């Protein structure tokens, strides 16, 4: 029975076109090969698993391919096949981590004077070159500066600072970047499709982020996930395997912070401890979410609107000011640094949460999330009824001029949710208040804290939607100023609060629920009650 080859080796790139995330390196090397401008020594630097030795081997094939020096080695000649298998006689690989002494280097340099046996060039690939001793570096200086015509040196390292400057100055240096998680996820998806393994996109995103820019680490984690899921990659299995903190849990924490709900925050921390989740990862996740919230506030177009958590991100950006987000981000970072100094991780994590609560501003945050605590259960807010919103279903979708000739904000509120908007354009419309609403002109005002929504692209989309709705050209202007607070979003929030209160009251009044509470000394968990949409 043949042994299955690990994915990192099976799917190792065989030519430059298969490399992922290192386009700047590929471009420079392919151009030099095509113009036959070859250097005698190359140095590839970068963190683990980003492609240093892979590029070195592809370069060796490009130099020794029987088709000639080329940026596209054939992969079919004996030289290319031997290099792929790792047994090409003129490609000498030295692991500097286990051959640090000068004797190993002298032996290697002595063989450099001999002509290549099977290839065009004799290539010396020295991995982790920074591990060589000072004597070994000194021994190679002269040969590295003036090597024989048939010799090429390729050095690879994860720590170029430890390489003597005299060696660096003799090499053509290429710095490999960490691979973005988005590119890693796409590459993993292609491999799984080729392997005919069922997967979901969310699980690949978690694996890609866990790899921290290393493609080799990502493929190793993918192998582990395939084994863990018995041949199927699912988000829940990846969470369990990596010990990843559920994003829902972290968003609940920040929403509780916006409500100043300390009981809820500590309750979530207790649940995390009961599930043996890593608090260091939780703080890392909180910092990542706060970073995305800050991006939404400053440059909302930078956020992918297709992300499942997009709606909650934009909600948090509304609840917190930019100053609050920066403060909480710093508190989380310091809390993570101090985690090892705390009596235990739970104490360090909860103290970080308490610190965030201690610095929360006293003023009411605009758009504050409705509390679900027991003291608010009996507050019954009736939903605001918008005038003229309940139109007769038999009427046509488009309104005539008489129906829109209103200078009040009610006319605007009655049509916002009928425009068919989505994403940022919908958010802009929901945060606007109409200062003027006539047959030809609509003047909309946006509060100062939401001025980031006034991107020209969003304004143009909203104007186009209005003209399509009324089936005529309309002048739409936007301004930043003070509003009365009666926007579409405020109305929706109040209706949502009222519906939540009604649902809680209905549950508490239900005879069956009351019987269970009475006979079994049960307790109704208010936060778990959600109205049916």
C-alpha cells in the first residue's frame, strides 16, 4: 500500500507561474532570465514557508533545463525531473543549521572548482545560511565574490540580520513577503477541488489566518483538518481543531460593552473559561475586530460587504466613537501583553474587560443597543407609526407628484425602505433626515458622526434609486448637520425594541412557561429570547 504524500510536497510549485503571493520576485527573476542577465549569487530572505527553497529549486531548473536558460523550464527533461525529485547531481543542497563549521564550507568550496557533471551550471543551495559560523562565512567570501563561470550560489535565510554585511554586499537580495490570507484561502480551495474534497469557504479563511502568511503552514494545517474531519473540511471542525474563538462570542462582548452590560460581559468570559478557550486568542480576536471597526469608520469602502459579519461591524462603528475604538484597541493590546503577568489567564482577561468598562464614556452613545436586562423587561415602547407608510397594495409602485410634494420628513421616511438599496448606500439612506422634500428637490442631512457615509459613489447610487423610484429626474443634495433623530434606522431600532419587549412579556405570561418556572424552580434566560422574524 503506497503512502499518501503530504500536500505541502505534492502541491509544491514546479515553475514560476504556480507561485502564490511573490509576484515581485517572479517578475525580477523571469526578466533577468529572459535577458540572460544572470548573477552569480542570490539571497532569498523571508519567514518560514513563503517559498525560499521552492524558488531556489525552480531557478536551478531554469538554469539547467536542456531547453536552455529560460524563465519557463520544460519540467520534462532529465535535468528538470531530477531536480524535482531532489537527486540532481549538480544541485548541491547544504543545511547550514546542521553544517555550521568551517570544515563543511571548505569541502563544499573545493568541489566548486570542478565542472558540472550533467547540467549547465553547478548550483549550491545553502539553506538557513545565517547559522554558519564566522569562520565559515570568512572561508566563502573569496569564492562568493569571484566564483567560477559554471557556479551559482543560492542562499536562503529567515534572519538576514545575522549575515555579515560582506556577504550581503556580494549577493542579489530578494525579500519574500508573507502571503496574504486571502490568497492562501484561494489556493487551498483550488487544491481541495483538485483533491475532490468537500469544504466550505469559511473554514478555509480560518486556516489561512492561522497560517500567518506561511503557505507551507497552511498546507500542513489543511492536512490536519482533512484528517480531523474524516475527509470533509467544515467550519465547526476547524474551530475545534484550531481552538479558534467563535466570532459570535467576541461580537457579543463588544455589543455588551456598548450597552455597558458588565454582567453580560463577565458571563461570556465564564462561558469561555468553561469551554477551555484560549484567552490570548480571544484578545487577539477582539483586537482584529476593533481594527476592522476603525476601518469602517475611516474608510468603509475598504470592507468587503459580502462578509457575514459586515452588518455587525457597521453597527459597532455606529455605537462607538473613533476615539473609543482607539482606546479599546490599546487596552486589548496591553491586556494581551500583561496576560502572562496575571494570576491566571481568566483574571487577566476579565481585568482587561473591566478596564474597558472603566474607561467607557458617560454620555449616551448614539444608536445605543437596547438592553435586555431584567429591569428593562416591563418597558413597553410602541413602534412609531410613520405617516402614509402603509400604502394600499393595489396602488402602483411609483408615486405621482402629488404624493411626494411634502416638505416634512415623513414623506422621506415612507419611501426609504422601498428603494431596494443595500450595503453602504442603504446605510446612508437610513441615517439621513429630509430637510426638504418636494417634487423636484430632496435635501438630505447626515449627522456629523456619520459623515463617512457621504462617499460620492454612495450618493450617486442613492440618487439613481430615487430617480428610478419616482420615474423622473430629481435633484438630490446632501449636507452635514444636526438632525432631530427621526431617521429610518432610529424607527427600526425602536420597533425592534418594542417587538423584543412584547416577546419577553409574552414568554413570561405563557402558562406553560410559568408552570415550568414554578414546579422546577427554573429561570427564564431573557437574553436567549428572540422574536420570530
